[in-house]
């Protein structure tokens, strides 16, 4: 058996603690599978004196993660601190410069600095693995980078923020308002310190940009992701969608178009009998479509100690086994800087707007849509007790840009109360 | 860029032709991902003169797959002939002896000779990869062997024969008898030359034995798989199961028990709102449960040119990238010869039997079950036009052995018409 593989772990929150537990409790199983022992030599975290439910006494302690990352007795730097910049990035760069491999769960860091880090790793002959950064325990990075490498990937989709899916499914199942479901998720500790990372789609957008880089051989381009959060989704939207046979999901979609790479993270309507439509609660799902394989659906826990630690360990065992490949599957220098193509792919849309009680309001709305070349597939207008009337419209396929311009024109007509809502209906 | 990786392909049926197409049509994409060109140098098949829709003129031809497997200009022997013994096995052994890596889609060969082949490959420092042998395009071998390697696997389940799932879903959706749905599948060319491989559960059982070997670090033990086909499932069973909120699937289950390794491939009832219950038509699904990751569900096409060729190419690219690991994830010499534990895990069962119109028949049946310690959860008896009456019983959890003994005793009572049917209700 080869020399042990020695880990230095920075960050001892839920995931870091989970990794320590697996390494301690499954030493023999891991050694049998990896062909060598996997050991922890040193750890680092913000607070040393804290009961984490697991003994750290066998490991050296470093206050400074950069020092940890460059220790002579560390082969793999396991970065579980989080944050796109700051200590996580500094320590990762230091680790690579010192000739260490890196395993990280840090989607924000890779979404913002993935290309530079991949180039640095390649120049140093080191690997960066990040299975835990996307969809928790689901081995989706591996499936996309390796298992499906014989395919031209045509589309990647995913529900990759469990908190948002929890909020949306609770709204439907318990008839809660967005605010009530948000408060419930908050009470359960599901939300990030900055909730906008979750409900604004940023966290899921980070993940989508990483999948897109692998799928399309592209440089990570988080700025190219069209982001739209779930804050504007109402319980009425959810009920209306359900009536029409749809569920509303915060869905990420990445696909190549004639105009460039389209990446979207936005609330979408998907058929309620599709795997994505049936996904409840905090579970994640990634759908990969390839020209040879057709559609592959992967489902599992998107967060939590065990699932995320499982993903970290998968990467660690890969390194222990000598499985080494480029960060995004293609050598960093060959990753293309693709043009972002926002709103390139047309789709039908669900529209909700509230009309003021002025004569001819609906006719004016329909006229503007017609002038913009947006045809109406279905429309419902509801009776109203006060002066305003909710109207629901499902359009035929149209460009988002044309739709947004039409909605802006409609807003200027002074026949709406509040802003109109437009949700894409995604073919899944 | 390194030297090209040179393939010798034996077997040019659907899958072999699909592999040739991918290698020809995606040369640059594959080279970018693999870091080297992937080329075909030689091919072999039973018939040379046959229009396969793809040109073979650039490749050397061998009538004898053993000669192909040992050619100097072949690095990887791609075995797509099928058959557990005969030319496939001879050529695979010859390839390993000649220092070639092997990629195969041959579940039967590995189910019967996996341990010996893994030992031979290990001794020769070669790899055998077989992603295409299980669940078509779904990268499940990779997920289990690599992505989830940090887990103690607690259970693996799968619907892995698309033909059986097609038959069962068609029975339900079109209200067909088993015979009608079977004939329909036959007409569509879905059935193997020997249909018992499909409907008898043998093909799916082969696949289950391979997953179990990886999951539990065990020597492949196909003989240890309890096999039960779908031939006894009637349209009435399907309707009754649906009434109770279940679907009937040919489900494989492998799990460690206190008595050894249990491997079952049998028609089971699963909840209709579970991912397995919702699986329609020819699609495959594998469910992997690990102590850290929880439940992972993988879904995709289980057969066909593109999906299976995609899986073959994933393995080929792994080899091109230098990703090498033991055939079943653990070195062959360390794989345990586990005791088979047939019927070890108790479960509730769905029972169907037809009572003759004798006074007290049902009471006698209930008495025998009671004496065997099998308690009844639900029972339905139906009105009848002639002399016999169908009875449906759902038991509480019981051992299969006790149940089989009780059913044998009931059969001896001379109160049944035909044989009783017992289908397991699996917790999924």
C-alpha cells in the first residue's frame, strides 16, 4: 500500500466536522477503496475552543488557513471555509503554489475565480476538485465531467437551492404566503446569513455557472448568468400554475445558442408530472441532456453534513487513487470565453398582472402584446370585489427581450396596479 | 498532447456502431476532453459485409475477436459482442494477457466471471471498465465506485430492465394483459432472443450482482441473486396495487444483512408517488443509499445506441485520461466472498389467491397464516360470478421463508384455484 494521503482541513462547520467524522470512523473502508490510508494532519477554523462533537486532539492546529495550506505534512488542502474572496481564496492560492491538491465546497470562490484558479492549478500540476460545491451529495460534477464526457451536452438544468425549493413547496402544500414560508425556512435555519444568496438565486447561480463551464468547455462566467429570485412569486401564482398542470421551481438552465451561452436562474413553470415538477422540499435535482445519452436525471440531498461531506470524500478518494483531471474537465487554456446570450432561447411565458378598473384596460394590454408580436395562448380574468382585477396570460413562445419591452410599455399605460410578473415555462 | 489512444472494437451491433459514430463525429471534442486523440484501429464482427450506416474502411478488420484483442496497434479492447462465455470471454482474457485495457458492456460475462477477470486484470496491471453493462447511459458505476466512495452503502435498488418496465407500465396505462403487453414489446423488438433473459429477471439480475459487488466490496455472486420474473403479474394485480397507492416494478434490491448479502430481483410494489413508482416505459432508475449521503436517485435511458455508446465512451475517456482503478472499486484480492442471505429482510407482502367456493375456505387460509405468525394488515374479497372468489391480502412485515411455507400449506388445503401470488412491498 502507498503512503497515506494527508489532509489539511480549513473550516470546521457542519461540512468540515462531517468530513472529520468520516475520516475517523471509516478509516479501513476508505483505505480499502483508495488503496492507501487517508489521514488528517492539521485543521484550522475561526474558533478553536468549541465542542464540535468530534475530537481534534490528533491534529495540529493552525489559526491561519494559509499556514495550514502550505504545511509540509499536508498533501491535500480541503477548503471548507466559504466566501468568494478573503481567506478561502488566499489559502487556496497558497496551497496550489505550495504544490498541494485542493478539494473545496466553495461555489462562490469558483464562480468568481474559477478560471484563474484552474490556470494556476494546471501550471502547478495540481488538481482542484469541487463535487461538494454543486448539489450537495449528488455526484453531478463527476457525472458531467467524466461519465458523460462522450457527449456533446445540449442543456443542463437544475433545482440546486434546497431552501428555495422548500419555500416554494411549502407555499403550495400549506397554502402559505411567500413571507410565511420564508419565515418558516428562516426559523429552521435554512437561510444563509444573507438570505438574498438563497432567495435571490445567487447561490444557485454560482452552481449553474460551474456546471455550464464543464458542460460547454467554457470559462466560468457567473456574470453571464441571468439571475431572478423567487421573491415575486405569490401563492396565487403557485395555485394558478397548479391549475394549469405546472409547478413553480427556481430552475437553472444553461444551453448553447446561436448567439452564445445562455445561463438563467429564475423561477420557472415546469410540468407537474416531470421529475423536476415532482421534486419536493429541500431535495436537489440536476438534469443533463447529451446528444448521445438523451436525458439523465440526478436527485439527492443538496446540503447538510452527511451529503456534503460525502461529496468532499469522493474527491479526496479520487486524489488518493491517483485520478487526476483538469478542473473543468478540459485544460484551462482551452476553455473558451463564450459570449453570454441572455434571453436567447424563446419560450412561452406565464404573465400575471392586476388591471385597474378602467374601461378597455384589458384590450389595451392585449393590443400592446399583439404589436410586440407576442401571441396569447390562454387568458383568464377573475372577478373582483374591489376596483382591480387579476389577469393571467399564457403566451406562445416569444423572446424575453420582446416580452420585457412589451411589459414596460404596458406599465406605462397606467392600467396596471403594481408591476407585472412574467415566469418562463420551461420544456423539461 | 500524448499519443492517441487506439481502440479495437469487437461487436458492431447497435452499440458498437454507436461507438464508431461518436469516435468519428466528435474527434476534436473527445481530444479536448481526454487530452489525447481517440482512434479506432481495428474492428471485428460476425458479418463483414453489412451496411451499418457508418464507414469502416479506415479500420483493419479481424474475423477473430481474439486476434483483434491482441493486436499490437490496439491499446483498449472494446468488447461489445455479448454472451457470458464463448468469444467474448476468450477475447477479454486474451486482451488482458496481452496487456490491453478492456471496456465492455457485457453484464452476463461479468456476472459469471467478474471475479476471475478482475483478478487477471489486476495481476496484469490492466483495467476493466463496464459502465455500459448497467443501466445504459446512466453513469451509475462511476457514481457508486467513485462519487459515493466515502459512504458505507446501505442499500442499492434499481429498475434496470427497460423491457419489463415497458410491459408493466403498458399493462397499466392501456389495460393490457401480460400476454398482450409482452406481444407488443416483442413486436417493437424490445425482447432479447431468449425473452426469459428479460422477463425472467436474469438480465436485470446480472446488473444487480455487479452493483452489489461494488457497493459491498464483495465478489460478484450472481448465483446468490433471488430471481423472480414478471410472468405471474396480472392486470388485476396492477389495478389492485394502484387502488392501494402502489405500482408494480421489477425491482432489484441489494443490501447487507446480519446473515449476509441479500440480492433480490423480483416484481415489487412501490409507492406510486416515489421516484421508482413514477418511472414509466423503458427508462431505468437506480437508487443508492449511503450512510452519509442519504438517498441518491439516478434516472435515464437504460438501452439503445446513443445511451449505451455514451457509457462506453465515458470509460474510454477515463482510460485516455489515465483514470485507472480496480474493476469493482476495491482490489480484487480484497473483495469478500459474502454469504448469500436469501429472504433475510422481512417486508410486508401483497398476496393474491383465488378461493374455491367451499364453506370456510377463507377462514382456513387466515388460520394457516396466523399459525405461521403472519398477521394480516388488509384483506379484500371480491364478489364472483362463477364458483371461485379472488382474495387479496396485505400482510404485516414477515419473512419470505415463513410466507412461502404458509402458502405451500395453504395450497395443500385444496381451497385454492391455481397458485397463490406473493409480491413484496418494498420501502423506497
